[in-house]
């Protein structure tokens, strides 16, 4: 047959596909089982969080951030709060800082548990899924104990946290983190010593350190390539400078190393939570100058003055705009990578512009680089190993 | 007159065999869900009947009454016929499988060859299904299946050659009887290499984890039967479970001594002889079925190229080595 008349088979993987972690759509050109070209399409879960927040006050925007990376909503809240605190120069009380750190690490464990569950399921190991979900359930119960919500918590506040933790919660959590490393070993016995797993992950989806940096990867996906970069260490926020922990690094930058990094992060997170409980200071949980919505005394009409910021509306030239308007970028170490919030403030109660630097969005971009030349099964393993959540990617 | 008598007896036997087999298949699905459930810290089906015991019946009723969807662009004839080919092939293999000393439908003197040949025909059902579905995922699944079946059938057949050499017969009943001449009573011990190859090839031949590539749900959604629904879908399912039973029975007969008890065990515990042969047979078959479920609950899935390299570079040489060793030993002793 004339080779000019043959063409690659075009496969549409997603948006409804059991292994694309939500609504990611990949258009694959395959020859046999080999991927010749891979184009990711995103936007199926776009809810306009950034635009919506322009119409909401800073306090009101907070629940929207829950819906970004819904597997670690606590960390998104913290990230947003830190950005707004930086903008307004609010200093958070010590106790709130420790609580936030503790909660962030709980959310990190939660998110990584879902990652190991789905990643293993994609590669074919079904049992790990249910083992991980069992432990996640425990953490969700702990979240519920403090915040009343399991998934979208909206717990941190600009200037602190919403409510205090009690001793019962701390005891339960301490018990959990003490047992948790053993549970991690359980997952490892299921997959880490498994020949099939090793053959599926070692040497697959390799990305070198240099390339990883150039593609803008962050978080465990970058550290799997051996780059030492962790915002918790480099730009400490909350109480991360007061606790001790290590940053696990990979070497080869393949799926296995990224997997290993996250598995080691489980243990570090448990260690951080333990220290937070031990070091938890007494004191206030909300700063005095924290943003509050004053509820109106009469139900008639919410006056703009009820919100502790004055609305500033005036025509301005661009130069004035640049000089006057403050902008702030604050980033935190989310389970997926560097989650940044960029806020432009026009001195009103609402952000002029909010932009989310979502790690999943950046990581989805690297998929073609990882997948091209690999096999169909590797695409699935790669999607799992970069750990994307489409809620965050599409925003 | 005699011909009619034989036909009548065979028909009655077939009907009984078929009914019992179907019941076993139905409860094998239940067993799988229960066993995997308990492996995964779940309970499995619990709602229909006590401990979900009526679940298989509920499933069958549901599947029969479901709408039978045939997509617009499929090749209707082949699409309809494909599940039937798979099922017929899977059922036909049981014609020669003896469950007890005198309990088999037909005593063919090339039983092993018959089983392997008929099991090979089942692949056509899968290939037709994938081709006729006019869907890319189904097409890829059927391609994978074709390649996988061809490469693993070779290893499967080769692994049984050692048994055939030792038994000096293709007849399944004779293979079992031959094993009784040894005090350990099963070919498993001298043929451990063959058994290993057989078990691995058996997993691949029946499309089970870790070789369930043709129906890898996370890659190809459901593989070759992605366009099937209702009763047609369940026919494929049935064929898969029948194939599992067939392979388990073959392993039992060829390596575990079928319905017999090892003679050395009988001398130590004479009371074991009271238990009827069919019970032993079922115990051994269900051990292999459990192996299928156990592996499914434990292992991830191999990649396509890895599967091929295992088949051709590991299993086939091992099977050939087994044949050579068996021949040498057979020649000198």
C-alpha cells in the first residue's frame, strides 16, 4: 500500500473517559499503539471563577476558591487568604497560623490519597483505590468535625481561621497521623514491590530537570526530576518556618520518581501535622483587623459602608492606574504544585482582577511532551503522574 | 434404535451439564464480587437476598430486560453474530471435559487439542465484535485481543505438551488416570515449569488481570464490547467466565489430577476416599477460580508491548525448555 494513503488513527480520549481525571480531552493521533501526536483540550469545566470574583468582595470570593482544586479546598482557601492578607497588610495570629498549616497538610494528604487511588486505578491496581479512600474518609470526618463541611470547607478567613479547634479534634488527628505512616506502607506493599507496577512506571514519561523547569512544572511533578524547589521552604508562609520537614526529591524524572516523591510527602505531611499539634500556641484565631462582613441591622438594604472597604470609583488614566493600584502575587505550595493568586486592587471592596496561577493548567500543557512517542497505556499513567484536577485547570 | 438412544442420553447429559454450568457461572460472578470486595475492605453485594445471594439472578433478569441497542453504523450481521460465536466456542469446550470418572459428554481421544482449538475460535467473536462495532476503541481492543490470543495460545499449547508427553495421550480422562500411577498423584510436581507457563498463559487467554488489555477500562473504556449493551453484552461476559472455568478445569485435569486424590494422601488418610470425585474436582477448579479473582484484586495491568515480550521472550522459551527437559527425562527413564 502506498504510504501516502495511510494516515494515523485519530482517537478522541475524553471529555467523557474513565481515566482522564474529570473532563480533560486529549486528541491522540496513533499509529498502532504509539502516540504520534497528543493535543490536550481544556475548558470543559470552566466556571469563570476569576471573572466572578471581580464582582464579589474579597470575603465573598473565598468560597469560590474551594471549587478550584476541590480535592484540597483548604489549601486553595489558605492561598487566597494569604494573597489578600499580603495585599492589606494583615498579620495573622500565631495560633491561626499553626492551625492553617495543620489543615493545609491534612488537605495535602487528602489530595495525595485521591491521587494514589486514581493513579493506581488507572494503571490497573484496583485495590489501592479503596485502601486510600478508607483513610481519606477519616480525614474528611476530621474536617467535618471542625468546619462542618467535608469537601468544600471555606474554613480559613482573611486574617485567621473561622473557628477554633478543640482538644477532641486534636486527639483524633494525633492518633491518625501516628497510624498514617503504617497505612502508607500498606499502599507500598500493594504496588511498590510489584513487578508490574515497576515496569509500568520506571523509565516512562521521563522529563529532565532542565526541561521540567522550562515547562514551568512545580510541586512533586518538578521535584520528581530532582529540582529542589518547594515554596514551603523557599518562601515560607504560615508556620512552615517553625516546623521541621524535608523535601523529598526524585532523580530520574519518570513516573516512578514522581510517585515516590508523593509517597514520601505523605510521611512529611504527617510529621508536620504532628509538630503543629505539639507546638500549637494559645491565643486568638482571627486578627483584629481581619476582613469582616458586618451584617446589616435591618434587612432592608446592604449599605456599601457595611463592608469595611470604601468603594472607589473614579475615572483614571492608565498611569494613575499603574501608580495607584496595588497588585500582589502570593503563592503557596498546593499538593499539585505552585498555586498562585495574583490580585490587582483598585481600592474598592472587590478585586479589580484576580488571576489564579493553577499548577494543573501548566501541567496539562506538558502532556504532549510526555506522551508523544509513548503508548496509549502510558498516556493514562502520565495523566495520573502529573496529578491534574480539571476544576483548577479550567477554573 | 441404538443411535437414537445414544442421542437421547447425550442430549439429557448436555442439558444437565449446561444447567449446572450456568449456575456455576452465575455464582462465579457473585464469588468474584464477594472475594474482591473483601480484598478491598468492602462487603460486595449485600442487598438482594441474604448476603446478596440472589444478586446473580437479579443481574440476569436486568440484563435480559434491558434495551438491546444496536448503533446505527455497525455491521448488523456481524455485530449480532459475534457474541454468539464467543459463547458457542466457550460452551463447546465443555463437551470433552470430564468432571468425574464417568461423567463427561463425549470421550474424545484428542481432548486437549479439541479444547485448544475451540478456545481459539472464541477469539473470532472478539475480533468480529471490535471490527463490526465501527468504533475506534472497540477496534483497538479487538486488535489487541487478536495479537494477545495468538501469542499466548502458542505458549498455552506448548505448556501442555509436557503433560501430553508424560501421559502419552491426548485424552483428558487418560491423562487423569495416568497421574494416579505416581505416588504424588499429580503432574504438578514434575511439570511445575509447564504449570507456571500454563497459569500465566491462562490469564492472558481469558483476558484477565494483569493481561486484560483488550478490555482495559481505563485505556479503551471497555475495549471490544464498548458498543454492546443488554443481553449481547452479557453473552460476552458469560463467554469470559466460561473460558475461565474451562481453563481452570483444564489446569485441574492436566496438572492437579482431576477428580482423584493423590495416592500418598489416601494411604495416610484413607477416609478421604469416601468423598466423591466431583467434590475434589470442584475444589480444585474453584481454587483456580479463586486464583483468577485474587490476582485481579492485587495486580496492575501490563502494557501492550510488555505483554508481547512476556509472551514471546519468557513464556515460549520456558515452555520449550520444559518440553526438552521432559523429553530427555522420559527418554532415559
